C-alpha cells in the first residue's frame, strides 16, 4: 500500500467518537505502546494452529488465534508503531497477508489477511472467565506438525480445518461428518466429470461427436 494510505483503512484507521464503536475488550502489547479495543463479543472463530511457521515466529508449540472482521478492532494508540512481516516472501513491507508486531517490544499483534484479522487472545485483558470462554478454540489445525500432544477431545486436522483429515482424539461425530463431506465432494466431482464427458460426446450442436460420426460413416 503506497505511502501512508494504510493509516486510513481498517484495521488501522482509528474510529472517531461518533462512529458508535462499542468497546467490549481491551488488548495490547508487552511494552504498552500498542493498545486496541474490540467491538465484537465473540470472534467469528477461534483455533489452535500447530503449523511450523507459527511455531517459529511465536517461539511456542502452537498459536491461539481468533478471527475478527477488520472493522471490529480500534487502536487506542500505537498503530503507527507497528511493523509488518510477509512470511511467504520474507519481506517487511505491508503486503497482504502479513504478520503485524509492535515495533518496540516485537509482541505479535495480529495476522492481517485480505478481509479478516487473526488476533491473539493472550493479548486481551479478560475481566472474567466467561469473557475468556467466548474465545475458546473450536479445533486444532496442522496437528500433524505438533510438537506436543493435547488430548482435549477437540477436532484435530492434519492441515487446514475442513480441508484435511481428522486424526488422534477428534470427536467421533466430527470424523463421521468429514467422511460424509469427502464422499459428497467425490460424488460431485464425478458428476461434473460425467456431465463434461457427456457434453463432449454430443458435440457442439447436440449431435454425435466428430469421432463418433466418423465411425458411423
């Protein structure tokens, strides 16, 4: 993003007092230079990620991330004291998706995607256990890359959730659902392939295909 244009766009744009931003949580970095508020009571989703990139960048066995809309966050101050990192190209320019940290203490603030942000609940000052439970993770991702076992009974995906296999102590119903989804996906692909082949055999005008016409001559 050219120049300082990013400062005027979500999630970095500071909401004005008349924006009717209802703050429900406050979060911030270790040194206190970066502080933000959240207006959504519950994240769109919350997950544990065990991919090797998260392990390296966070220096931890896994990452706890909660998904929010970009408009759900409002920086109280410090949004000019942020640095970015593009883990795919290993550059520090603001290119989506990217990782965002405090420029001073280097606390990871969030992962910024094209439409959403992944925030880290450990940065939020929860005022009660009930608030913390709103951020309870629904599953584990990239559990095949884990460095520690977590037998909590939550769905455990080898890669991205809903896009890979369930393993370990994943709930039986979740495993059955995934098998049904995979079978439905295969049936859909087979149906589309059959329809495509049928269309080719009929030719462009609904008659026999060229090869079939030649054989009949």
